[in-house]
């Protein structure tokens, strides 16, 4: 069974940067799947914030466009999220997801807290 291990995140300052990565345990696994990052703030529903297609095309929500960047490295079997110009409202648990062909995989979640 494939597992996805998230890393990165933690505490960041307003205006600062943090990064997240999601690595699949099986080599050459992620290339066939669409990738995405979600987040869930306390008391709120989980929301999709960025996606990346198998060909590398990206999409963002208005709340993250211009500040966050999703990327994939199929050779390293990872999906990443670079977060810049952080705001306190970016505080949430962040989840990676890969899906396609009837499959759906989630990372375990990583806390990101933006505070001075």
C-alpha cells in the first residue's frame, strides 16, 4: 500500500515563507495522478487551494494566487507547495492529495501557523 509522507510547515511570520512537500513511498508512483493541496482552518471546511495536472498545468484559488506555488517532481515522487507572503489567515492544517483512475490518496496533514 502506498503511503504519502508530508514534511515542512510549522511556524511562519506574516510576510514570510514556508514550504510543504508530500512524498510517495512507491517509486515512480505519482506521475499518472493529478496533485493538489488542501487546507482546513479551525472550525472551517477543508478547501482546495492549488492543483497541478500530470503535465504540470497549475490552478489556484483567489486566496493563494500569486503567493503560493505548487510543483511536482515525478523523478523524486513528490508534490510541493511553496508559500510566500504568508498571512495569519493562512493558518490551517494542510493536506496533499493525488487522484485519478478511481484512486484517491491523502497525506497525513501538516500544521501551518502564521503568527508574529
